[in-house]
C-alpha cells in the first residue's frame, strides 16, 4: 500500500538499520549467552556496574523546558549491539526489531528506528520487539512475536516474555529473539563537549 498524494510515506521518514550478520568460521562454535554476558560486564563502565545509583532527575529545567537526555547529569546513554554482526543502534529513541518492523498507526512524539533482521531468519517475527531507554532504564517489549523474546540475565534463569509484556533489563542482559539474533547493550560513545 503506498501513501496517498500529500501524505508522507512511513518508510521515507524513518531511519532503518539492516543487520548484516557475520557468519562464524566453521571451526568456531557459537559462544553461549553466559560467555557473552561476561564480556559485556567487563566492558561496562564502573558507574553502570553498580546495583542502583541514586541520581537526581528532574522533569523540567530552570527555564520550564524539558531537559534532553544529554543534559541529565550522570545518565549513561546506551546503544544496542547485535551479536555476530557489526550492527549497533543508539537508544536515543525507541527501536523496533523484526524482519519488516511496522510502525504503529498512531505515532507518538518520537518516531522509532527500525532494525531489520534478514528475511531468512524466519524465527523472528515481522515486528518482534521494541527496545528503548527510558531515563536510566532499558526496557524490552515483546510486541506480539510468534516465537517470543527471552531475556538472559548475568545470574539466574532466563525469562521468556509473554506477547505484549515489557521488562526492564540491566545492561548486562542479553536479549534472544531466536534464530541466532541476540542483542546486547553497550554504553554509547558520546561526542566530546565543547568548552567556551
């Protein structure tokens, strides 16, 4: 279905990222999720390794305008990284993941990014999951996928999300969408700040 004259085309207004998987050599076995979580833990900054840090976050700044993510003190910006690929996507806005992620009919204030999984990964639904950073929290939502979303924690048993269920995850978690698509989190490198 194409857009009517005068209406914007959803596909043209959204920034899409396509996953380019790197196939392992035949002598290399796929790493288990627990080994990958250990690697993520080693890469985390010390401030993100703590259980919870108290940070003062206000809804409005002194001028009465909303504070942007970059202006909040002590906040770590995150990006998602797809294991077995060179794909990384900043979580400065929500990300829809799937073989052909569809935008909601009623859009919010911020258009989500789309992370497109190769079509041959049929274990992943067309619109499988939504991943976003809300304040200091990372939130994963199963948006009605057929085969589910499994969150692997650094310790403890994995958790399978029910369709429509959201879950706050720690940065050391690995999110398994199935069919070899595993998402991890890393701190997003911030650009150097200019000093007057």
